């Protein structure tokens, strides 16, 4: 009987539960996985910072081209060496509304590009920030459209100035105002260069935003 009671007592002894111990004592992640994760994060940050630096350089180039175009047309003026008693042959950019629009558009684009440099620097310092990049891509698109519109309209005017139009009975005035036309033509080229830079800026920002979403 005593042996039987001792057996029952042995059966009734509660066993300690070890549930939850596996969670507390979970092994840490292997050092190789941690190092690989850190390397991936650092590589991604370095790539975004490189894109932001490229964006900054493009903005400086675009601003220089836009200001050069606006300045060249703004200073374009020519007076022919002959005149009559009542008429002097003189031309400047204000004589054509298209050239006035060209100067205003390129000066606006250049001013915007200079003011956008602090935002570009913010993207270099904090490459993970999406807000500045989104702000830049919207205004870059607007300035791209403005610059292309001004350059395209001025190209059409300068084509008529160089070649004239027999159907409309327009004379090729660049045969007389050679210096003026050459200066404006060079400004149109500079404006298209600024437009190309702006297109690249939009593409770079779009690519950076796409990579940030992953």
C-alpha cells in the first residue's frame, strides 16, 4: 500500500512548464545576415546621394544656359550704318513680342533653377526624403514646358527672319541685321540646351522617386 501511494504521489507531482522560454531565449540573427543588411542599406543611400549630386550639377548647368540665353537676347541690338531723314534702321528684342517672351521665360527658368539649389542640397544631405524630390519634379516639368515653348516660338521667328516667306511677302531681314540674328540664334541654341538639362532633371527625379517606392 505504501508503495502504491508513493507511485500516486509521484504521478501527481506537477512538471515545470517551459513554454515561452524559446521566445525569450531566441538566438540572435547571424552576423552575416546583419552585415549583408547594413551593406544593402549603405549601398542604397550611396546610390541616392550620387543621383542627388548629379541633379545638383545639372541644375547649375541649366541655370547657366538659361541665363546666357536671356542675356544674349536682352542685349541683342543693331543699328544699320545708313538712315534717311525720317527713318533710322534699328532693331532690338523689344520690337518682337516673341523675343520678349523668350527673355522672360528663360530668365524665369534660370531664377527658378537657382532658387531650387537648396532643395537639391537637401536631397544630397537626406537622400531618403521624398517631399523635396516631389516638389522639384513638379516645378521642373513646368519650367521645361515654358523653356521649350519659348525656344520653339523663337526658332520659328528666326527661321522667317533668315529665309523670309515669298507667300506672305516677308523679307529675310537677317541679310541686313546679321549681327542681331546671329546673337539671337545663339541664344536659341542655349535655350534648347537648358531645356535638355531640364528634361534630364525630370527624368532623374522620376527615377529616384521610383526607386524610393521600392
